[in-house]
C-alpha cells in the first residue's frame, strides 16, 4: 500500500513584503522568518519528490523536522517519505510517524495508514491494525470529494492486513482459531463490501476479494474476480480493435485508464500465475513493471517463473540471470536473501539444460 503525498502547502497563504508595509509589519516578518523558511523548504521537498529527486526530497524533509520537531505536517511528510522510499530505515519511519500521530490523533489519515504499513512490515501486527483502524475512522468522518477514493484504498489495506491474520490463525490450528477465523472472514467481507460500494472504477476491492477467495479455497470464483479487476485497468493488445469506437479512438480510451501502483500490479501478476492457466498476461504485466523500474529482483524472479511456466526457457534463464545480477549489485547474496537464492537456483537449473 502507498499513499501519494498531499501537497498541503498549496493551501497555505504566504505573505510578501511591499513598499507600503510599515516597519512593524517588517519586524513581524523577521520574527517569523524561521517559520516561513521552513514552509518554503517543505514546498521544495514536495516538488523534489514529484520530480523523483529522492535525495534532495529527503534532505529537505529532514531539515524541516530538525528545525520544527513538533510540526505535524513536517513529521507527516518526512515519515511518509521514509515509509515509502527508505525500506532499510523502518525504525526511523515508525518513530517519526508515531510522533506525528501522537501530536494529531484525530486528523490526517495518511500518517496512520503509513504507520500501519511499516509496523506490519516489522511484524508488529497488533499495532499496525490499531493504526490502520484509526486512519479508516478518520476517513469515514471526512466529507470531501477526495475522501471516497482514499477510503476505498484504506479499507482494502486494512482488509489485507486482516487476511494476514487469517493466514496466521489457519497455520496455528489451535482450538480457538476457528472462531477467530470466522470473525475475521466476516469483517474482511464487510470491509471489502464497503470499499466496493464506493466506486466502480477502482480495481483494489475486487483484487482484494480475489485474495480472500484464494484463502477460502474458492479458486474459480477468485479468478473471475481477478479478471473483473483487470478489466478496470488492463488493456490486452489483442483486444485493442474491440476497444475502438466509431472514430477509431482506441488508443485514446486506453490512455484514459489510470494504472494502479507498482505493488498492486506485482500482486496481480502473482495471482494470475497462481490461478490462470495462461501465463501471457502475467508476463506482460511484469515486463511493464520492469520498463518502469528494472532494479527490483522480486519482479525479475516472478517474470522468470512466468516464462518458465509458459515454456519460454531461454527467456526465463535470461530473466533469472539479470535478476541475480541486479541483486548482487545491490549488495544481496543468496545467504541473506531468499529471492536472490531462488534466482540463482533458477539460473543454475535453466542454464544447465
């Protein structure tokens, strides 16, 4: 899950000096010069992030927090940045986001959702659930034109976290786990129903429901839901002619569709490989991901698996080799990373044939 930073600085008013200002006004501006400077730095950080200058964005966010360590907006911005782009600094992200949440517990859903995301990645599931529930609660009480879209994503994120708890409960197979699983199933169904009732154009609720059906062993229904979700954002090149209207505007229609996040599409490919007999769509999606960012070993591994399942052994070997090479360049080895181990094992298997 990832939430784009909201450019709240666009809502702020910035004063400016003019020739007609009194000396008193000038002195007041000087007294508040640090505050104004921080706001400018924060705006520059947001612009750097939009421009994908991550190093500059991080430096500016951090400077804002150092200057004003109690400013919720600055903490939120820096913590969200760390959660999304600094996977090796989860403890710092948690600390910054938790402080922002403590300072403003009833407003600003993003910081709670990001905090939940990082806590979950650290195995602190109970705390993650509490944070996400708070974020969802804030969104449910919001009344603006953008809140519905954010609520849909937040509900799906909470549902996915609860599905992880279902997996854990099923693995434990304890006496009281059956009752807990039943409770979680009911809540996840309810969350996804709420998420799906808000919009017909967001593919997240359908894909999340697909994941739930997989857990329940209802694979045929799961595949149907996944295909419904795909129809909302994926255009098969083979169907381009069918997409065209009378004026031949097929490409225009295709361009109007917004692509889901990188992580969402990766999960789509994983589900397709698990559920669908054909591997072509999964491979196409993964190839598209690598066109955007070819430095993710997990994607290379899944693409190699897709090629292998589809009988394209030479392409599978190339993907495995490239993925292993990139992982090694990033400092990973098969001893400390299971993805690297899987890539290197697959590379050995395919190149030895």
